[in-house]
C-alpha cells in the first residue's frame, strides 16, 4: 500500500512539473530552410535556388529566429504574428548574447546588409501572405513590392 501511494505521488509530481506551452501556429512552428527566392534584389525577378545558402527561419510561439547556418550573415531574432494567411514580422534584433541583443534600425545600410539576405526589406515590419503551408512546405509572398516570393522546406 505504501508503494502505491509513493507511486501516485511520483506520478502527480511529474505531471504537475510539466508545463504545456500551447501554440496556435499549427504547421508554421518549426525549422524551415529557404529553398528558393524571387525578388528584385536577386538581380531579376527570376527564381534563385537558395538550398545551399544556409538561410533558415525557425518559428516557436511568437518568436522567429533568422539564422544563416553557414555564418555568412548575422543571426537575427524577431517577433511575429499570424492572422489567418497573413504573417507579420516586426521588432528585429541582432543576436548578440554577450553584449545584449540590439534592435535593428530601419536604415538603408542596415536593412540591405542584415535583413535582405533573409528576404526582408523593412526593419519596421514586414507583411507576408502565406500562399501555401503544409507540414513540409511553406510559400510566403511579400506584400512589399520590392520583396517577392520565398519557398521553404521543413526539417
């Protein structure tokens, strides 16, 4: 009988220690690799193969991490909101844990040097239409005329 109570108490402690942080992001949550991109900054409006670029987007909760796994570009953290098929990105920060993450200002040099490699051209916020979102593929189309269409695959 004593073992039974110890077992029940142990199970109760384990279950109360777990905090479920639910997300309404559905298939959006997770790690996405950019596979192609079309915009005026790629030279022409033609499709550019990005599979070997190392550019990834990672969604969790309300945080987006923009990462270059090849370490060519600065890693960036942003917040995002999803309302139906609209994805809004805002509040971009340089990832610099040692010196404190610094907010990215919307200057031409900052945007072109740090955000454009990730398909973003406005540090004040960017809207994307979610054209397709499945458990393995995502297609985003920018509402900004200078940004275009990006395709991702999920890892």
